[in-house]
C-alpha cells in the first residue's frame, strides 16, 4: 500500500475509534514518506485519545519541524501539554494554533478557544493550589516556631507560670490561624468573570472596545488581529478597520473598579 492509502486507512480506523490500529497505519505511512507532517499530526491525535501525551508531544514537535505553519499540530500539541499538566506551555501552543487558523482562514469552530480557556483556567487553579500549599507549609512553620519558643521559655529560668506560657502560645497560634483563614477566604474568591476577559487573549481587559458585530475585545488584541491576521471581524469575517472600533466606557469603568478591589487580578 502507498503512504496515501495507509493514511486513508488510518483515518477510517481513527473514525471507528480504533486508535492503536490507526497509529500502526500512520507509522507505516511515515516509513514510506517521512517528510509528510500530516502523518505525525494524525498519529499525535491518536496518542492524545489514548492519553499517551508524551508520545503525542514528540510527534507534534516533529510535525512542526516539517511544517511550522501546521495549525493542527499546534492544536494537538496544546492538548498533549494539557494532558501533561503543562498549562502555560499549552496556552502558548493553542494561541499559536488560533493565530495560524485565523491567518489561513481555517474553521475550527470553538475548539481552539475552548481549549485556551481550559488551559488558562487549569493554570490558574494550579498556581492557586501551589499558593495554598505554600500557605499551609508557612502556617505549620510559624506554629512550630511558636512551639519552639514555648519550650525555650519553659526550659529557661524566666519566672513565668507554665499555664501562662501555654496560654500565650495558644493565643499566638490562634492569631496565626485567623490570619491564614482570612487569606484562604480571599483566595477562594479569586476568579475573573468571563465578561471582563478578552475573547482573543482571554486576559483581563484594560481598554475594552466594541466591534460592529457587538463583541467586546481588548483594544491591543483586536488591533493586533487587524494588523497581523487581516482587516476583518473575527466573528462575522466582515471587513473591519480600526476606525470601526468603539470604546466600551461602561465596561472599562467596571474593569477598573474590579482591579482596584482585587489587586491580584492583574496576574490572572
């Protein structure tokens, strides 16, 4: 069988859910034509379906080496990186996929944007989990310091009743606990509403503007789209120029108020 026939057979097997057999077909196709990036991209997709993310990662990198403008390879790379819990790198790969798709006018529906949102959300949660773990470790350390100080006080010749030393120790531990409880409560509320985030960058907007189709973007993101991708609306594909953008002053005021009340939002 030719490389093309093997690819067709692999595609049929993939559609039927026979991912391992499809991988075998794509691998055989590579032996006949090792320069076709789509064979690596297709096999990477199969690896992702089987949760063999490291193998998918390797194939995606090879596909991109062969074709640096292969949008699907960057998309599959993003999926593999999400599976490996490398959410920051996943976001970069998926944003590259989105840029190439827009540039080449490829239709992915909302597949890429939904994955970008997923990567961003999971990255934020990952950072919050690390911060929470560090907070717990710090609280434990401070309690240990207080206990050590209590033991030194009891072992010294300071004329202070033992029950007062114990009470002072518990009071300071309670103060530490109260401080961390407040911090935990604030952390639990650390989430930026979707309507405050740009639909291109998925970051908290600074200068929101509205397109003729009624969608709000951050000015820097939509202007970059117009400059690098083309002078058209990302949603309707209708012709659009910078002069067609209208400042969303009401939303900007809401965003500025949100940033004032939530200093952490700039890191979201």
